[in-house]
């Protein structure tokens, strides 16, 4: 057994331990193993990614599950990889290209640009993977995949071809979300809502055949007027019923357009009349389609206006064109008024610019297996944690739209379709030199929806598919989770044809969002997003992991405070120091059996607490309550083991010839062995280091066994005859706690030894009295035989405990201090009562304020009663 250094230095051990784990292949999954399988796939981080607290939370949770399963004797596959992140990566490389050479991707051409992307990926694409290793992630890195590696790319192409031949993939001209900055279609999930202060322009449309009469329309986008092909009103709107079927003149270019009736129009918005621009608004497109209105596209892909018949606007950026269109309307006398208007616009998640609804010819997928995808969740073949996400999932499936799977970016899986003279054929290989491949690539999520099974070979699938659990964020429940379920059911990668064999995972755990301590979303612009690597450097990976997991309740957002990570490090130090204490008393026993020894009440109670913790821990893991699990371990180690048992141990071992000393050490070793294993999934580095230094078992803790509910139950049975001893220990601990509180109440410093008096309900053993004195930092706990002294007293489970203050405090000064405090409280209480009893004040103050005053008055009354009791206790 090697000596433990005085201080725990996590940075000094983490790198060497992780290197040893990798060298020994501890995390490699063996598909031929006879052990029960446990598997999960890592949500592949983007190759543009850098480690964030969100990554720390997500991957720490996965690591907890993987390490726990190894301890339980499972063959574990945690399969890692990265995502090519088509649009995000393309933007990063193009931004670098413009900065270095002043040109974009179109100037260098597709082939050269893709070469530059590959070059960038070789340099930067695995940064986040190396950062995850610093966190202690025990993934099987020998199986690391990339969504554009050769094998995976072939699978993506094969799936496209298969779905195309089934008629599920088709090409069509549809309204899509268009990003004018990235020049590509986006899914609804890639468009973020953002409130924007804009204007509402009220535009007059002259009525045909009725000179001097106008129909006024409110719009936020006057620049799209050249694309208007109709005006719609609600069929039951009495203001406009007489004009239905008539025509009005579009302001520019000046042409008549029909007025139609459609129930989709909101009569309460603006004037109740809606200008219809079918090419540039989804609702307008639907209304226009119902009424056979022409579709006029007046925007270039980059957001500039395309209207040659109107030189004043042609070629202008859409926002400049908006200002110019408003000026034109005003010049023509057609702008009735302009009002400020706060509304929500869709913004491209990547480019951070407002998107444009645009008609575009794209590739679409009709989702297969939708009913089956609903059933596997409704029947709980796949369980969601928290459960309320099941309803969100069902609503999306029941209202699903065809998936736009094509993107106008170059970095990605190119669509395997070749064109010749307007016809198209779907093949993986080019038919010949006269054919041209479709220039578009597939939506990044089209490759990701295969991740759960195309990352595995057939032997691995046989062992590890379906996977056990997926840990991810709720923001991609549609983008990824639902689509993976559909893909598994459609392509049937399992061992049979039923849903049970083909679902991609049996459970999904959705993490919460990490916010700062003020509740704000973390962002670089706010400067409230700490660098996890700096936190690891400062507090250690274990401190970061444990501190974060303790505050991550299921399904709730997390308020981050660095103090919590500091507490995580302090917890690791506490564990380290407890082990240093034990080493003073010789080698530890790797197979300690404390129940075979004579045990002190304090050893019995600590072992009972270990058993209770083990049972509750299993319940927490079964419910995916990770913060509850971390909290249980924290409470056991900090309170039950260190603050209580370890202090009692000091007393026991200090007594010469103690009959329970050997039992105390055996209990210490037994509990420490299991505690390190229970903590290992949360704090892998410190537990591995202590396990090896204390020589508690095999060369690594990772496969040393798990303190299961059955083990905990067996321990409870072995201690069944010693329940009274455990109760006595709890009584001593409670008495000591109340004694410390008594000291605090009267301002006696915690490090000052003071005498206590005890009127005991039953005789205390010398060892028990010594522990009570040690925990209360008492110079002695003497028996009280006569009448009670004039001293403060608390009732405890072992009797009346008195703190004689004579000689410890200046009682006269203490009486003056308490009297002054009571008078201050009384003044405050009187002021509140005067307000409450004043009818004029009560009449104008909100009920919530009155309630708060009443509660404050009650608190003041309670504080005054406590001071009165203290004055009584120390009065002469």
C-alpha cells in the first residue's frame, strides 16, 4: 500500500490514469463476450465543436451509465463519433477563406473548396474528442466513427436509393425556409423565432371601376408588393363582402389583381385584408393555391429583389428595398400610415439572418412507419425520461410533414442522382460521362438518423442493438430522436422483424438546459459561458462532473454557479482525506467482513446508512434521477461517513485496548471499498487512484462489482440484531448536532472547547459520551444530578443537554445584546402592525403585499419569542 500525498492533486493523476485505461483496452467492447450487453451511442458532436458545459453534462451522464454497467458485470459499448455538420463546417471554412484570401467558396470552386474543408477537418475536426477524453469519457475510441467516413457514406447512399425506389423520396417544388446568407433550404427546426421591432405599413390598393375608392392592406413587407397576385378577406367579414370577386390595382407594377374570400384570413390583423404573395409566404402560398392565383418570384436567392419591370427596386437588398418601397408608396399617395410593430420572425440558426419563405425545387422524404413509431412509445417499448416528452413526440408524429432532405451546400453527402436532358436516374455510381450529378447534398440529419445502427458491423449489432439508452437534449427530439426511431423500424437492423428488435434504443433521457445563476441562457456575447477546460484545470474533471451532476435534476433547467464545482472538488478532497486518515492505522482489508467483529454503535449505524444509500441509489438510477443519485452519495460520504462515523472512529481508535477497534477498521474498509465503487461512475479518477493506492482489489476499480440493492439487503440482514445499537448512535449524533446549534445560538466559537451538562434519560457508555463530547467540541459532558442550572438547554434523544455560559460569555453583555435585538424586532413588528391596521393603507395595497406583511410580522413574533426564551435561560 503506497502512502497517500497530503493533498489530492487531480491534474497530476488524470492524464496517466486515462492513458493506462486506453493502453489496457478497458473500454473496448467485445461482441463475442458472454456478459449481458449494455450499449449507447454518443450523440456525435459537430467537428466544428468545442467543449461546452452542455457537452460536459451530456457526456458525464453517458459515462456514469457506462461505468456503472461495467461495475455491474456488463459488456459495455459506448460508441463515439463526430458529425460532419455540413452547413456549420462550410461556414467556418468559408469565413476563414474570406479572411485569408478575400474570396468565397464559389470563387475557388467545389473541388478545391472541399479539399480545403478536408484539410481543416484534419487539423480541427477532432478537438472536441480530445477534450471529451480530458473529462474522463470511457467511450470505445477504437470504434470512433465519422458521418462521412467511407463505410458510413456508402450506407447513406444505399438508404437514399432504397427509399427512392420505394417512392418515398421525390423531387418537388415546395415552399421551404430559405437562408439568403447560406443560400440553402433549412428545416423548421433550424429556424429560431426572434422578436423584432418592425413596422406595419398600411397600403392603399385602388379598386377597379370605383375611382377614388381604396382597399387598405396592412403588411410588414412592402418590398414584396411586386409579387402580389391577389388580396384575400374573410368570407364573413361584412366590411369587404361586397368586394369579393372584384379586382384592385397592385401599387407597383400597376396591374389589377383579384379579391378572393378565404377562411384562413384573420379579420383582426391589420385591416382584415391580406395581400397574397404566393411565392414568399407559406400561408399566402396555400391561399393562392386554393384560388388558382399566379406565383411570381421576385427575390434572388441572396435576398436581392428581382423585378426588372420596376428599376427602382430591382437588385436592391430586401431590407433596403423595404425602405425604398415605403418611399415609393408615399410618393404615390398610397401609404395610409406606418405603425411600430413588434412581431416574431424566423431566423437562420447558423447564419443569424431572417429566413425567407421561398418556392424551391428540393428533394423530400415521405416518412415511413409512422404508426409503428407512435406505438413503440405509447406501449413503452421506448421510455422517455421525463415522461412528458412522450406527448410532445406524439404531437409531432401526428402532425408530421414531408422532410426536405436536400441542402444547397457542398460539404456533405452528395445526392446520388445523375441528370441527362431533363430526365433523372437514381444510382450510387455515375452512369457515364454524359450524365451530371445533382449538385445538392443531403441534410446532415439524413446521415445522423442512421447513427444508432450504421455505426456498427453485423457482429456488433447482434450483441449490442437495440442500444440500452440515448442521452440527448430535448431540442433535437424531432431532428434526431424521432427520426432514429423511424429509421430503425424501416430498415430493421435488429435480429428479427418485430419492433422490439429494431427500435434504436430502449430509453431516452433528455437533459436540461444549463443557464447561468441569473437564469439566462449561456452565450459568448453575455460572457456567462465558462470554459470547461479551465474548470477542469482549476477543480479537476471529477470536481466538474460531480458538481454539475448534483445540480442537474431530471427535466429541469440547471442554474450554474462555479461554487457548485468548487463543492465538487471539496467533496473529492474530503474523500481523499478520509482515506489518508485510514492509512495511519495500517493496511486495509480488501475483503473485510465487519459483521464478524464486535462493532460500536457508530460502526453499525454507518453500515446501516450504507445499506439505505445502496437501496435508494438503485431506485434513483432506475428512474434516471442522476442528481438524486449524486446527492445520496454526497450525503453518505460527507455526513454519515466523514462528519459522523470518522469522528467517532477517532475516539474509538484513540482508546487503548478498545474492544471495538478491529470492528471499526473492518467497517471502515468495507464501507470505503463499496463507496469508491459507487462513486466511480461520477468521479472516475479519484476513485481509481484511491482504489489502487489502498490496494482494495484488482488493478482497476472499473470491473470490481456494484453495491446492488441485493447486496444492500444482505447487509441489512446481517445487521438485523444490532438495530438498537444503530438507534443509539443516531441519538448521540442528534444530541451533538443540537449541542452545536446551542453553541451557535449564543455565539460560542465552534473551535472553543466548552463543558456541557447532561441529564441523561439512560446511562451513556464511556465511549458514547466521548463521541458526544468530540462531535460537540466539548471539554467534557458531565452528568447533571442536581437541579437544572441557569443555562440554555435543548432536549435531545439522550436527555436534557445544558450549556453553562458562566465564564464563557459575559452574561450581562449578552443580556444587553439580546434585549437590544428584541427591541429592534419589536419596533419593526409595531411598524408593520400599524400598516396592517390602517384601513386606508389596506385598501390601496395589493393583496400579495398585505400577505407578505402578515408573514413578516409572524416571523418577527417568532424571533422575539426565541430571544425571550434565551433571556430567560441566562437570567440570574
